[in-house]
C-alpha cells in the first residue's frame, strides 16, 4: 500500500476523514486484562511521545503509513472476524479522526484503546488501556534506538509524559480501564506508587490495585526473558497485577502480530 512518512495531512484532500494507518491485522490480544482474546488491531501512525524502547518504531521515531478513509478501515475490520477491536498506535488519540472511527465501530465491536494517557477522548471506549510513561521511558543519547538522535525529544517527552487531568478523564469515562505500566526494574516502582496515588487523588472512580498492571519491558523474547521474572516478583510483592506480553512470547517481534 502507498506509504508516506509524514503524519501531516494534506488539507486540500477532499475525500473525507482519513487516518494514517501503519498496520491493520487480526491476532490475539497480547497484553492486559483481555490477554488471549482474538482481536483486530488498528495501528495508527504518529505519536506525541518518544519512548526509547518503543516497540512500534515506525509509528513514533520513523512514522510510515497509508492514509485510509474511515470507510476503508471499517470495511477492513469487518472483513476480519474478531468481535474485539484494539485501536492503538503510535498514539491513536493524537488524531481527531480516531474519535469518529471509534463511534463508527461502537455498535458492533468491543473497543479497546491503547493510549499513553496524555490525551482525552469523547468517544465510546469499552476498555481504556492506559500506559502512562515513567521517567525510565525518556529517550537520551545513550538509550535511543540505533541511528537516532533524540535531540529535542528528551525534553519534550519528559515534559509531556504525564497529564493527570487526561489520566483522570480516561479512567472516569471508559466502561472499564487498566493502568498498564512498562517496567524496566525495581527503580520504577516508587514512581508507579506515587503516580497511582496521584491519579486516585484526582479521578472520581475507584482504582483497585488489580486495575494496576505491571508489564515487563522487552521488544523481543530475549529481552523479555531478562525482565519478566523480576517484574512478576515485583507485582506479587506490591500486590499489583502482572501482564505478560503473549504476542512476544508467541511470535517474537514479527510485524502484524
Ligand atoms: C506501541 S504502544 C501504542 C499505544 C500508546 N502509544 C501507548 O504507549 O500506550 C502499545 C503498548 O506497547 C507498550 N510498549 C511499547 N514498547 C514496549 C516495550 N519495549 N516493552 C514493553 N511494552 C512496550 C506501550 O507501553 C503500550 O502499552
Ligand atoms: N498481539 C498484540 N497485542 C497487543 N496489545 C497491545 C498492542 C499494542 O501494540 O498496542 C499489541 C500488539 O501489538 N499485538
Ligand atoms: S507513547 Fe506509545 S507509541 Fe509513543 S513512543 Fe511511547 S510506546 Fe511508542
Ligand atoms: Mg504492540
């Protein structure tokens, strides 16, 4: 399919609402409360953050995509059979058209939105899968992906990664939610505890420890093998839930999985 590397729209485009789509495929939900559930993934391109570990490099650091109309996306989703649809990215909520896509799919599908928690949505969401980004996600010249200079993104990411108002809104408005933290080690836990406390302070909804999920950092089986046991032990000792990355266990880092 035709791809481009800019997420800036050509405003002269008169063909209606479109979204930059990096990939669209059926798989099993690999993460979180619905792990194992057959799901269709709609991956938008473009992100307002730049995690050094981003496992979707071609939606953040180097965005590539085809511009698909909402009708084309809905038709593609219909052609795949799962009743669950996961709208992810990149950061899906940077695009206004994502709200329209969610509304178009709402009657027929269970909708999960995978989001970094920095942006709000008015759209219908069955599961807000919120993954707030910790200090350990911030890109630096030492941890950035190969051949990438994080440049202004170290500061921009650090300044934008937590927005308590957006987190409260996402927690309150979705039918269900989960706070799914990418954990690199023990040092992340103090920040998780304090951030969960802060969200409890502003959100008008109970946040149980079982709504807080710890997910090991790792884009490949080899990387996950180094982090998952420590993260599982941390979940057990802090009373939070552990989530595997089933898709990585099953298919490693293959695209469209
Ligand atoms: C690519 S992100 C897209 C959605 C949104 N931008 C976000 O970060 O939540 C999808 C999920 O993958 C997680 N993720 C990305 N890179 C990861 C890595 N190296 N290890 C573990 N989880 C990762 C994110 O935290 C998020 O839960
Ligand atoms: N199988 C599978 N499950 C996932 N859950 C969240 C994903 C994401 O990239 O947002 C993802 C993904 O990329 N693949
Ligand atoms: S917020 Fe999500 S898509 Fe954006 S860089 Fe981080 S993991 Fe990747
Ligand atoms: Mg993924």
